[in-house]
């Protein structure tokens, strides 16, 4: 991945996960596919914090389709680890946004477990791409007080 990190003025949402035994693979660490579930849940938590919970998305007929995801796995996570996922909007295009996420071991070590870049397209009620709504752009980029 190229330069990575939140733009200085953008808010960063944080979501904490506790690793469950059912998420471990036969080697005793979190299965690589489970990271995608953690990242997805954290993205929707970030949207909720920005003022766009599931219910509002549904009322407006909006959907968000992931069209690309890149994950760098940097350290293993295991049974009973606590993981903090940090999520922020990195950039916007007309109908898509680039979100970045960082998963850190929440034990005081600051160990980065994984990083992800997600390109997501906004979909309207007719199930076709729409311009990312201005209010969404603002919600994901303006510091909340």
C-alpha cells in the first residue's frame, strides 16, 4: 500500500472487537476472512457515528457496494485478543469513496495487525450508482464536536 493514514482534519471512528474462538482457523489465529467481517462492521459503525445508521440508509433507498478491497495482514491475532479498528474517509470520487482502516491490537502495544483500503460505490433507489451525497461527504470528513 502507498501512504496510509487519516487526513489531518478527518474524524477517525474506532470500533473494538474481542476475538472469539469460533473465528480461529486450524492454526489458532483469526482466519483471514474474519478480518473482512471486522472491517465491514467497523465501516458501518463509522457511518452510524457520522449520522448515517442502517435505518436512514434504508429510508433513503441507499446502498453501498464494495467494489475493491485491499488488505495487508501484518501480525496475527489470536484467542481473546482485543482489536481496535480505526476507520476514516481517505478520498471521494463522484460515485465512490475510498475508506481506509487500521486494526490495532488493543493491549497497549500499538501493534498494527492489518490495514485495509476499500473502494465503495453509492447506490440509489434504482440500484444504480449515484453521486456520493454531500451530507455523507461532510459527515465523514468534518470533525464532530
